[in-house]
C-alpha cells in the first residue's frame, strides 16, 4: 500500500472556486531553506557527497497511487514548499539561479513567491510548461544554463519517475554533453539538519504515534484478549489505519489533512515474525503469545515510528531472554566516560507540563504554591552500576504501587459501604453450580457456584474467590431463558457500584453456555462420530429445558428467601417477541423489553435502561426515504445525558410506538439528529419548560411539544438553542 503526502497540487486549469482554496506558500521559509541548501552545496561541493557537481536537477513525475511517499524529490519539495508536493515539476539548480518548470495552479503559487525574490541572493526563475512543442524551448534554455555552469550535473539515480515530462527531459539530458553523477547523499546532508519548526512537526508526529498506539492498538488488543475474540492481523491493522482519517476517535484534535500513516501498521503474532519495515500484516488470527506491533504517524510530511513487543503469559525462558536484552540495551546506551553510572530523578515543578502521570497531591501542591521553591532534579553517581540499577528499580516499583493505591482509592471514594453477607448455615441453601461470571473476577474466564443466602447472594469461584451481592443493592434482577439464545443467564443491575477486580461495576451476570453443555448431557452417546443429528438436536433441546427449569427454580427460591428477610427481589423476564435490533454501542444487538427495563444482556457491554426513569422518547431520522431510524431515551433526571440507539429498522417503528403507548411513555418523531447536549442544557435552565407561556406571557410549546414543532419546521428552533448535529 502506498503512502503519499496528502496535499498534492494537481489541477492544471485553475477555476474561481479552486483559486479560493489554493494554499499559500511561505516565501520567507522558502528562501531561507533555499539559501541553506545552496550554502551546504557550495561549502561541500568538492566532497564525495556532492561529487563536485556544477549543477543538479530534481525531477518529479506524474502522481501514482502505488508509488512510495519517501522519494528524495518529494522530500525536497516538502522541505522547500512546506506540506506540499508538486507532481510533474522540474527543479534545476545552477550556482546563481533556481529554475522551476511547472504549470497551472503550481505556477501561479510560485509566482507569488517569485515576487519576494529580494529575500535571497539566489534568483528564482519560473518556466511554464509548453505542450505544443513538448517543452523543447524550455529544455534548450535549461540545458544551456547547466552547461554554462560546468561539465558535471547531478541527478537522483535511484528514482524512476514516470510521465511525459520525465521522458522528454531525460532524453534531452542524455543527448547533451553533460556528465551525470548521483547527488542523493548531498541532498541528504541538507535534509538531515532540522529547523525548529521541523522538529516541532516531528514531535507532533511522535506524540500522534504514541496516542494511536496506546489509545487504539493497546485498547483493541486488550479487548480482543479479554473477550477472546478472533480477529486477523490485517483486520486490526486496518482498524488502526482508519484512526488517521478520523483522529477524533482517540480524542485528538488535529486536522486529518495534516496526518497520515507512514506505512500500513504491522501486527504479527503466532511465532512467525518479519522484522523488516516492508513487512505486511497477514490474514492469520491474533494469537495470545508474543505480539509485535509497529506503526508510524506522519504529520505535515514528517515521520515518527514506534514498535513494541507484548508477551502474553510468557514462559520463564522468554522472561529471562527479555531481561538479558533489556540489560544489553542499557549497557550500550549508558555513558562510560568516567566508568561510573549516573541516575537522574526528575520532579514535577511549576512552569512545566504535568502530564497524566502526576499524582493529584503533587498537582494540587504545584497549583497552590506556584511561587515557592521546588526541587527539580536529583542526580546520583555510583561506581557500582548494579546497585544503582537496583535502586532505580525499587523507585519505579514504589511509584507503581503508590499510583495503583491512588487509583484504587479514587475508584473506591464514592463507593457505598455494604453490610456483611449473612451466611445461611443450611445444606439446602438455593444453589446454581458450574456458572460463569461476567465481568471476570480475574483476567481469565471465571467459573464457580452461586448461592442465595439470608441477605444476598455469594458467587464462589473454583479458586475460592468470593463475590457478594446484597439484595438491598439489587435494582433489577433479570432472568433470560436460553430460548433461541446460546446462554441462559441471571443478571443483576445494581443500585450502587461494587468493586470487581480493580474496577467499579454496576452490572453482574451469571450464565451457562448451552452449546458447550449439550455435549455432556448423555455421555453414553457422546462421540464426534455420532451420525444421528436428530439425536443431537434432542439432547440440546432437553438441555435447554433442563437449564431453563434449573435457573427458574433458583430464581423462585431466591425471591422467597429475599422476601422472607425483608429485602424482596423480583426477577424480570425479557419479552423476546417484542424485541428489535439496534446499535446502542458499536455493534448491532437484540434489544428486548421487560416489565421494568429495556435490555441487551447476551453480549458485553451490557445495555440496560430503567423504564421508570425515562420521561420521553424521541425518534430521529424518521423519513420515507430512510431504511432505519434512531431512538433517543430522555431521562427524568435532566443531568443524565439522553441515550441514543442507532440504526433501528423502519419496519419496527409502529411496534415500538405501540409498546411505548402500553407503558405510558410519551414520544415524538423528527427527521434529523439533534444536539442533545445543547438541548438538555437549555431545558435545565428553563424554569417554565412544562408551561405553555414564557415569562412575558408569550405562547410557546409546552414540554416536549417543541420537538413536534421542530419536525414541522424541518429543523429545531435555533432561538431555543437547539441545533442539529
């Protein structure tokens, strides 16, 4: 896959519209960098890098979709022109003059720069391409200037541009008396020294690479491993590459025109690795062993690259090899001037960027005492490198522990203290065995037993880990049978968060998979060579009935126990026949109403809306020409942002309206997506929202009637602060 600079000036015939959008060249930057190029050339002309050339030419051909974006001709143009590349353009450098042969909009842009030629001692002379004589007159002028400069001229030998301009000029150059030598290394000496603005662009590129790696690849990789998904290397690579088109996905406020990937991200795993930059991500699925990812971001033509190796459950030999490699890197990079090792410890101080790693207490101290004296750096010197390395390791471990403690305290700061579980000392306690839990108590799939005790339930894993859920903390208890589903489950939606692992959770689910269990129902006939498929279906049907009955009995017993102890829990069952497909998050799922909720519980993330908390429902994008629409649930608590379910089939509209009528929830329809953040802000500040007049007695729509008015006017009333997204 080719990677090219995004801004290419290709239009040959300028129009009024295109002229308005033509980018402007920075004349001062152009002449400053041109003078530097000439200074390096003249100073090092007699060195091997320049091969004593008296002139040189840089030729760019016709833009090609599959050509590399790292040609020296393209890089030189970006160096002189900024974030631009001029295809089919010839640059000829002589000792006192730069000749540019180009056409169309490119010629017009350079004319503006030529008017500022007084900034430089090097003359800029523009030539317009002539298709009538195939540039014969232009080539004659250029070759005469090159021959007058001296017998040697420089070219870029390794480049193979294409196009009519390339063919005709190379033919004319080959028929001249000039000796052609390579000046690639000479141009590299000019380009390797960066200006402050170039360094800033590189820093932006590096920051973008880091952001994409952390917020896209690492989060996707962790999600794939946690959910045990099957995704190919190529699929992950393409998902990373899409971020460069919409950087807002990783919360980066940067113009997509300025950025692009340096190369297609390389994702590899499974024991077969190609460490060359030209490697490609293949169709093999990601395996949880050793994962290598390399990616690069390009900002305004300047590149950065990052590559990392991840060990998933590494063996001891792999850990030792990694530690040995890390020590080797440290040994070759440390200073050996006085045979001592140095350790510098930097502190956060006022006037510097704090970043995300600063602890809240330190940030508060810096903000509170900006004019006080702070220690910025401590330096340690030791002749014993091992001792200093050990101290550095201990410091980093202490930082990690403190940070984890701070994060955990922050997570637990708003947790409601729960009473202790009262254990029922009875062998007949209601119990479900061989269950799985979501979210996982540990990093892996969690199996165990669920028991209903006096004031709550306890889930005990096979490794004796315990999770307690009190009846008083259960907001909704839902039992979903395995009819037309792969799992039978019990789901608890809680009033207050509880800690599961290191994260706060408000939804806990216990389930059993039907397909896996069906193979163990009848061990006598359990064989991979069983030809009787009907028998297999009967076993699966019997298992479904058995699981539904077992879970239903447990729910009844749990309801009885909870009611006996004054904390009644009533299980709700979703109505599958009223369900509809929609997209509350990123994937299309089946949303099923129940008596108290609208839920989607089969897959994570779970989706639950309490119907008694919903005040109004608005249908967006309802038009005859549309195949689907969106549903927005507005809550009685206006501080809670409305929830949108996207891409619901238009055939479900009337059925959903009937359901809302049955449960007495009002609704409206509209043709556009609305900016609900702005709408809710306006509603919260309107003390007369539910009245039909404003403060001056002027009639206005009462309550949600304004949404009907917005539909009739084709757009929300702007004077009320409502705007379409």
